């Protein structure tokens, strides 16, 4: 897909803080409702955002990101903070919704992506003293910046399902959707528009108002000084982390190549020595063995 910069938009909607501002701010419930309807097929009548976008809380995150991560524990804490600010949770009265942006495929991403929706589902047990009656459906959307599944389609939806009968459970307790931005193959025009939006492609004039509003929310001219500073700090942190990861990958690759070459040389030497040993045992002359196997006089003496 060819990418174009949207007019007036310099902040990527996939940036953690921008994602939180779009879908986790009070007053943007209509944007979240549109996202839910386009990917899950129903429009919630009432939405309460859990832990909404907050400047004061995000300043604390930025301060911690600015600290030197000189231990593995601090690095892990910073990663958890980044993941926390990108999480969207909403109470839909009769169900719950979660959304998360993951630009890089993390280890066990699939297990993590189902752990939290299941946790949300289980935590409601007996919440109001009604035991299992307090349980309710959970809908989860995962937007992936990197390919994470072998299948080529961009859109994947999983729910509790009997593959033999080809039917879901009567009650839709859990539904998890994945949108891989770098792939083709969504299931509706609205989903395609969301994919364009997240990839900073041009949106048509016919795009629904809530997607246009989402674009305007993070237009650079609509961001305050504090927000721009925080987004810049988080972008710098993420760029630094990307550099660290790339350097680690390159170091590992170089070590693999060096180890591989060393092992090959060792294997070739051991192979020559074994051949020489067999030739000597068969009574072949020394000169012919040295010429054939290319071993040294010292190596021949060690046979």
C-alpha cells in the first residue's frame, strides 16, 4: 500500500500516547464507539473509559522514561509503562472492551493478547454478589505493526467456537480481533479506512466523521505544549529502544557468523584428520596422505 502524509498530521496514530489520546480520552467516546462497531459489529449505547487519558499521570510516565535504565529491572519497568499508556479499557455496561497497539512483535504476544481479556472476564465473577451472572462478554482489539501470524490476511477474529459443527457458543463470551497493519485483507470498507488511518494514508472525503475526528485529535495544531513534549520524549525513548534492539540483533548475527565459521573450520579439520587416519591405517604412504588431506607434518605425527 502506498503511503501519503495526511494534511496537518505529524504525529503517528500508532504512537502510544497518540493512541491513548484518540481512544482513551473523555469526550472521544464516539470515536471508540465507531471503532468497536466497525470491528465487532455492534454499537455500544454507553461507554465509560477506564483510566482515561490524563496529562498528570503521563508526566509521571515521561519522568520515569527519562531516568537512566542501568539495570534490567528498570528497563522492564519502562517497557511496562509504555505498554500501560497504550492500553485502552472501556466498560460497555453489558460487556467490556480492551484495545492495544503493538508495533513490534514481542515474545509470547499471542499468549499475552488473550491473557488480559480472560483476566478481565474472570475478575468480574461475583463482583456484585451474583456469582456467574456477573460475568459478561469481553471484546479485545489488537493492532499489530509487524506480521504476527502466518496467514496473509490482515484481519483475524477468534471466539469460542466448535470447529466440527461450525458454530460459536450461544453466548459470545470472548472475541479477540487482530489487525496486522502491513497486510492486505480486511473484511469491510470501514476496517480498510481504519487501516489507512493507522498507516497515515490519505482518507477519502466520504470517511465517517468519527475517523476524521480521530485524525484531528492528534493534528499537531490541536496538541498542547505539554502533549507535544511528552510525545517527543516517548518517541525518543522508543527510538532508543529500537536502536538497542537492532544493535543486539546485529551483535548476535555477527557472533553467529563467527561461531559458524569456527565450527565449520573445526569440522573440516576433524574430517581431514579422520581421512588421514584411515589412509594411514590402510598403509598409504605418508607423502600421499599429506598431499591428499592437506594436513601438516605435526598433525600427521599426532595421528
